[in-house]
């Protein structure tokens, strides 16, 4: 999907092992990462979740929603253009969300290695 603000890349065909490898590769070159939870039985706002990177990767399943997004325009004036790589997975009514931010200049090897192409 293209628009003026972002481009989604197709990561759906990657195996679970390739997805984990991609997340680890992105972590190595990231400038920020964080995890949120969303438990709508308690709040409709995402909450920060403190965990290790390996812990959040253990939540990744075949049916997880994986995203690779080129955020060509900043959502805020203080945020640089970047790639956002992550996933969400619901476990026991709680949605766990991983966000990894990578400078656009560092992402081409990842796109090539995992054969990630823009979704049209």
C-alpha cells in the first residue's frame, strides 16, 4: 500500500524463523525499540511493557500481524523519517506490540536479504 506518508512491505510469506531473524537483524541496526500492550478490558490506551527482546520474540506466532513500514513522513516534527518493523499478537485477550525503528539509510540490506517488496 502506498500513500504520501508511508509504504508497507510484504513480510507475510516469510517463515516464522525468517521473521525472527529479520527482527533480530533490525534490532542490531535500530535506534529505538519498545513494546506496548493493549488490554481493552482495562483501558483503550496502549501501555508500555517492560520485557527483554527475546521475551517479546517468544510471543511471535504464525498468525502474528507483522509489519514493515517505510514512514516517509514524520508523524511529529521531532521524529525522523524511518522504517518501523514490528508485530502484534493477542495472548489471553492482551495484544502485545513490538516496534523497532531503523534509519532509512540502514534498511536496504534487510529488504534485500528477506526479499521484502512494497505492497501495491
